[in-house]
C-alpha cells in the first residue's frame, strides 16, 4: 500500500539559464492533480519504458493514495514535497485556478512542465507562467490535447505533404450534454478553448483582429452556450503576400442533447471537414477538381440543364489517413521529447497565452451586455437567483 510523504521544503529555483536537455536517461516524472485527466497522465508515465512515475499530488488524499497504489509510486501532500523527491518532468492537471502556483514552483526548480489546458484562467496568470517559463531551464508545454487527436495529426501531415491550406472561412461546432464538470468556468474556457487552439494554429498563431460573440448562462453563472465570430483582416498566402481575410465562426454548447465535434475549413485551394468523434476527415482539393469544375462552368454558360447531376459524384474526395494512437500518449511523448532535447514545444507558453487572451476577449465580448438583459429573479425575500420566479406570499 502506498505511503504518503510528509517531507517539507522549497523546490529550489535557480538563476535563469539556457534550457537544458535531459538526454536519453530514464526520466523521473510526477503528476499534480489526479482527477479525470491527471490519472491518465499518471498511467502513461508509469507504463512508458523510459520514465519512472515518482509520485502524485492531489488535494484529495484518498484519491491520490488510490492512484499511487495502482501504479506503485508515492503520494505527496504538496508540490514542494514532490519536487524534493527529485523529478525531471511534471504534469499539472489541477483545476485551472491552481495552474499558476504549481507551474511557477516547478519552473523555478528547473523542472519541465506539461500544463493541462488552458494555461491559466486569466491573461495575467498566463503572463506570470510565461515569464517563469522564459527564465527556467526546463520546458513548458500546454496540454491542448486536440492537436494530438489522430484526425488532427492526419490534417497536419496532409498540410506538410501537399500545398498548405490558406483558410478563408472556418466553421466549428463543439456541443455536448451537460456533464457538470468544470462548472467553475464558462463553456469558452471549458470547451471552446480546444477549437481556439486549433484555429489559431491554422492562422499561424496570430490573434484575430476582431471578435464578435454572444453567449447565454442557463445552468451556471457563466456562459453555457456561446458563439464567437473571429476575423483576421489580412491573411498571408504561401509566399507571404497579404491577399485577403479569414473569418472563423465557432459555436460551443454544453447543453446540447447530443455530442458533435466538427470543424469545416474552406480555403483558397481546398475544403476540409474534420469529425473528431468519428476520427474521419475529408479533403476536396481545387487542383484535383479543376477539369470537372471548368466543364460544369462551361455547361452552365451554354444554358445546360444540370439538375440531374449529382454533386457528390462530381468532385474528387480524399479521405485523410488516420491512425488509432491514443492522444494523451502522443501528447506526453511529444512533451518528453522536448524535455530530453531542450527544444521549445510547439504548444509553448506563448501559444498558451495567445489562446487564453483570445478566450478572455470572447468572454468579455459575450458578457458585455449581460447587465442589460440577464434576468434576476426573486425566489424568496432577500434571495436572488436566475431561472424561475417565485414571489413571496
């Protein structure tokens, strides 16, 4: 049975220096927060052949003890205790409100950090973490796991092997029934943040010039449904020339009756549909359809009746090649590779900050008019809640 460790002391914090690579030796790893996501981090570290799971930390000592016993490691009461046990890499999967303190403590000790999404709950906290990462010899990666979804990795491979897709219009739907998890934040930070990361990645990490958003609180005090329209007024083509704009329309809801996670990307040279849940992707490339499109245009100019023509049979479809690798495993492997080599992760502190800043802008836009219409209902004298109206009497 696992035994809780009660040693105390600070985790260190050396002077700023260039990043170090940890090399090919087995890495000593830990997990801070072993709830729904953190327990998977613990499992992967325990099962990988070149890592050792040193210990886990969780405010719930019973939960920490169960996970520690399952994977044969220690459980600690504090982050400092875990650091004193000697770790190289740590996953931080506590609620977002605890990201800053845990990440800064690890980074000051030059321990590499994988912080679950979002990087922080506010821009100010994200900046604090980024500042600590810039000074640390360890690396920091943000766990936006959707990038490691097999379908997203297939899309990235398609981009590398063919002409890059220059987005002009992106439409995203991420809806699901209420799970009553993460109700301390709104649907933007809870669910939409996944798609913001992907969209911002497709836009080269550039924040939108304009944001228009609307959202409604229904069950929680935060927005449970939100639609955001993001606009980039200048989009460079593959040669770097500015040739137009891009609009992304993103809808997120945690009050739907079904689950749907679909992204559609319309670009200059291709159309792509991504279905995350089904792990399927379809590509229609302009170059593969030029001849038939030209023929259709010619027939239309001549006044031909094409009502019997089936559009689905007219275009050439390409299915993305998708593997069945587990996203959390691929994410942690990417993190460990960066820790070993000392290279900057693709989803680094800057990318995490851009995601948080864009999300915060959406939330602010969403709530900007709430005081004008958000109902306040009295259910008892002196008690105000939203939802139904019951007057004393």
